[in-house]
C-alpha cells in the first residue's frame, strides 16, 4: 500500500448508523401530548366512556343495582348527599349507596341512577349518529372527489326519476302503475347492458341522441345537494322529522345521522381532489388497478385524518340535538332516561331543586367541551403543518 492510499484511508471515517425513524403513531403522540387541553379532553372522554359502559350494566336488567325508574313520592326533591328516611321506605326502595348522591327529582327517582343510564343513551346516540353521517359523507365525498369530472346524462336522470316514482307508487298501493314503471326501467337497464359494446362511431338517431346529452357533472350534483342541505337549520329539520315520526331512540339516531353528513362530505371531497392528481394514484392507474381499490386501498387512508377530527367533534354535535329534543319533549321516550329529559324535568323546579338543572347541564357542558378539545388535539396531531401555524 503506497502513501497516497494510506492517507486516503486515514481521511475516511465510517459514519455512525442513524437512529430508527419514528412511526406515524409515535409522531402523532409526540404532537398530541404537547396539547394539554387535548389530554384533558381525552381523559374526560375515557371517564365518560367508562361511566356509560358501567351505567349500562348497573341500570339494566330485571333487578338493576341502580334503578332509574323507581318512584319514591315521599322522597321527592331531596338535595344531593341527603340520607333517605328509612321509616318511610321499604327495603327494596333504599338507595344502593345509602344516600342520594345527586338528590331526587319530583317523583323521588334517584338522579344519579338516571344520569348513569343517560350517559349510555347519549353515548349510543352520539356514536351511531356519527357512524351513519361518516359513512354517508365518505361515500358522497369519495364519489364527488374521484368521479366528479364525469357527467350524468339525461337518460340517467329520467331512469332515476322513474325508479323513485315506481317505488313510491308501489309503497302507496298503486301497485299496477308502479310495477309497470319498474318493469319499464328494468327493460331499459337490460337493453343498455346488451348494447353498451356497440361502436361509438355509429351515430344515434336524433330522438335517441337527445337522451345522451350531458346534463350535470357528478361533483356539481353532489355539492348542490350539500348546499341545499346546509340551507336548512339542522336542529329545526331534525325537530320537524322527529315530530312526524314516532318517538324512538332509533329514529333519533337515524335522523341526526342523516342530517349531519355534509361536513364530512366536504372534507373527503377536498382530500380526494388533492390526492387524485398525486403520482401514486397515477402509478396505480397505470398498473391497471381498479377504481374501487384505488379509492379504498390507496386514497382513503390518506384522507382519513380530517374524517377522524370531524367524527370526534360530531359526537358532541350529536349529543346536543338529542338533549335539545328531549328538553322539548320530542326526544327519547320513557322509560329511558337521558340528560335532556332530566334537564327538562328540572326546569319547573329551578328554584326549589336547582340540582335537577345544574347537574345534567354542567355534565353536558363538560362532555361536549371534552370532545371538542380532543378533536382539536387530533387535528393538530394529524396535521403537523397546521399546528405549526398557531
């Protein structure tokens, strides 16, 4: 080895191996834990979830540990932490804790037991309603963002109108005419499938070409539907539908979910419009991958961040309408106890028994605030660039 080679090897230094990169979950947690308000919101959310699950088991069954429907007229409007009058109560009417932790209402029912049951009802309505709205929002937003440049033709619009009209006529017992419309639509669909491979160079007759004129783009149609839905005040729309339908916890969930999907649709559409032009989508199309696999395998995981934030805040937005409907008497019917109807029962005794108003009101305030704080933390953790702006 000559002198030049020795000098070269002396100047060469082996670099130390780089530390392993953090995963996305680790990066998210590092950003999320710096937001103390979001941590507080997460802890309150976990506490609320545990109370709701516990309340389900403690207040359900033929012999519940905390009976939310047990009436004790001689113990009505008792303040919090008051002890029962054992001389006036039977053995099965004595509260489980030995005292009324949150007092009693105008029928002598234990407010603590009713709050436990109401936590599960509110949690169920929040999650189911948000689940419905998120599914609709992802579907509508994904179609608007990915297939938005495609056009809907006049024959598609007419076919949809005939299908809806035929189905409606069958539902309203005009079976003969409705069945005729449905059969006509089925025949047209079969004809379209059989002739779809016909050469595009072959000119259509004038009367038939009129039905193949582009009417409106998919994106414009969906976003105009979103604009129309946003024109109606959501709470009054929910109130109108609930007033028409029979009172039921399931109707409350469905109605709230069907009237709150517009925000998720806009989020998903915006993400898909930006992702649709990315290189990995173009590469997937070049490889011949189908549209649905591109949407759900490649694009949806990258667009899920705003959906999670919207869903978290949407749970709080679903709890509030239920409380408002129950307060007005259109909410979940008895024997279910909700925070809204507890608040409604206490409005007539706001001076004699203020705890009937303050306890559910403050609880709703804290839970909704915790969901909003947790949602803000998710937004900052999943969008680091947005967090750096603040």
